[in-house]
C-alpha cells in the first residue's frame, strides 16, 4: 500500500542569505522623526506669533510717542506765542498814555494860528497809532453808540429826550482793545431820559 505524499516542506537555505519578509508595519504608527518635526514647527509658529505681537506693541508705542511729541511741540509754540503777545501788550499799555497826550494837545490847540502845528502833531500821532495797530491795537469807537458796559465807562449822565436812552453823547477818553480784549474802556457821558432813574443806575460803573 502506497504511503500518502507528505506536503513538501519549504526549506530556506541559510547559505543563500534569503530571509523571510519583514512583518508589515502597523498603519498609523508615528515614527520618532515625524514627531520631532511637528514639535519644531509648533515652536517656530509660536516664536513668529510672539515676534509679531512685539512688533505691533512697538508700533503702537511709536505712534503714542509721536503724538505726545506733537502735542508738546504745539504747547511750547502756543506758550511762546502767548508770551510774545503779553510782551507786546505791556509795551502798548505803556504807549497808550502817549496817544492820550497827543489827543489832549490837539484838542487844546484849535486856534487857526496853530494849524501847521496841529498837522504835524496829527501826523506823528497817526504814525504811532498805525505802528501799534499792526501789532493788534484797536480803538473802541464809542461816539454815537449805545452804552455797553463791556466797552464803555460812564462818568457822567445827561438828562435828554433828544437822544435814545443810553446814547453816548461825548467821549472823554478813547478806549482800546488788543486782539479782541479790552485794555481800557472808553470814558464817556451818557444821555438818559428824564424821570428814568432806574435805568440810569445801569450806566454807572
């Protein structure tokens, strides 16, 4: 009786160097090299974000410093301008009495014999006033106006129904303003209606 054939065994020769294939790697398993690369990328991204934030902070600081410097420059310029104006104002205050002196001299010499003298005085007075006006001096035009306590100082009242109540009849001394601010009010006489004593009190300073 014939023996059954055995399944022929496969024999690998160690001499030929042939080996069984390696077992397949498990799917999804990360190698150490891949993990290192991901860590380096995360660290680099964090460093870039940090540098961007620092850059933004520096830009904002620079903008604030520029704004502070511009405000400081404007304040210094404004203070310098105001100081110069105050100096001019003090000089003008010292020269206003000189204008008053010219005005009194012109009013005192109305004799025709002094006409040439008056012309010379008027010319000098005009030159002085024009020089001061270029620096901001203004004369308060009070004659024929209604009394305004902001610009006028009444030292006399005259009862009269010929003029409106509060009408300035006469200017004793001119008033002056400097850049819109009253340096000295005009000294005036005011017309008041008869029997209106309550209103006349408002013309007294």
